[in-house]
């Protein structure tokens, strides 16, 4: 009864589809089509990635690039070896070490915060860079369970999917 009432008001199946397309186009004026926005975003990402690849395809590292890469590799070993050197210094010359540690006590607290921020951002940015440049992607939390080969997929009762697969 409801179907016939709607058929009487809106017409047959052809008119209902036309009405549906009209409603969809009006709705897209107020709220963009999310699927189309994702497609356009992906296309923009692919274009930017292709542009970046083309820009650096034939780039060669010069002496300055090698020098800066060498400087970028220095902080971690210097910090590690410097910390070990402090222990050696404390054992070999305790008086001088104590004087320098007392002098560190006079450094204002905002300067310590600044030093901590610089070190944290340096190593945080470095870690983020290595995560982005890893061969895979970010480390997966847990691997997806494997489907057993003997188990059949569940039956699909989706007419729209069946129609799409039939095309």
C-alpha cells in the first residue's frame, strides 16, 4: 500500500531514480560527497608525490650535503661519549668535577627547560623521520589473523553489491 502510494505521488521507478539523483545533487550543495572528496584528495596526494619524485630523481649529494649529513650523525655519539667522559672525569679529578657540578647549579631553570626542549625535539624529529622513511610503514600493533582456507565466506545478501558485481 505504501509502495503504491509513493508510486502514485512520485511516479514509477524511473521517476523515483530521477528524484533520487535530484535529492542527491541538492544534498551535495550543503554537504560534499565524502567519497568524491576522498578520491580527489588521493589524486592530489599522488600528483604531489609524483612531482616530488620527479624533482629528486636525478639529485646527487654534493660535498655540502655529505658534510651536513655527517654533522647530523654527531650528537648521539657525542652525548653518549660525553656522559662516559663525565664519569671518568669525576673519578680522575673529583675536586674539579665538584666545582663544575656546583656551577651547573647556578644555571637558571628556564635555560634547563630550553636545553631539554632542544634535545627532545632533535631526537623526536629524528625518530619521526626514521619512522616515515622505514621500508614498510609504521610498526603494526598486531598482525591480522589469517583466514582458514577451509572456511567459506559468509553469504552476501546485498542486492546493490550483487548488481555492481554483475556489471
